[in-house]
C-alpha cells in the first residue's frame, strides 16, 4: 500500500484562503496553477524526495513536525509511516517560529 497525504482542517482553511487571495490579486488561472504547485509539493513529500527540515531547529519540543518551502509558502507537516499530514500552510513572510510554536500546542489534533 502506498502512502498518501491529507490536509488537516487548518491546512484546508489555509489553502482556501491562499486561493481566495491569489484569485483576487492574480486571477483564477494563476490560483489554479499555484494550488496545483502546492499539492504537487505534498506529493513530493509523500514520495520521499522532499528536502525538508525539522521544526525543532526553530522551536524546541517539536521534533515530529517538519517544514519545507513551496513557492511563497511553507508546508508544515507530520511525516508518518502510513501517511503525511499537512498540518498548515504558512506564508513565507509569516513569523514561522511563532506559528510553529502555536501548532505544537495542537499535537494530536490533526483532523
């Protein structure tokens, strides 16, 4: 059985907001392209070809969370043997350590 990925509710909401913003600024076509790029990066993670980093280099006690750059965003995820859970999608200009620290308080809540 091959691994899959899924988006947490938080990641789904972030993806919807990214799409809304991109449609407003650049149009529907570009929003579709960017969404496909983000989801393609999720597939790269699943296939084990992503060069991600542990969030523990930014915040203590989050060794199980990882992140990688995807366009103008960071995908924050849990890399589990059976699946990859995309926990959130954060803009590259956001305060990444602060957001990761907040995500670490939600451990176990990846639905």
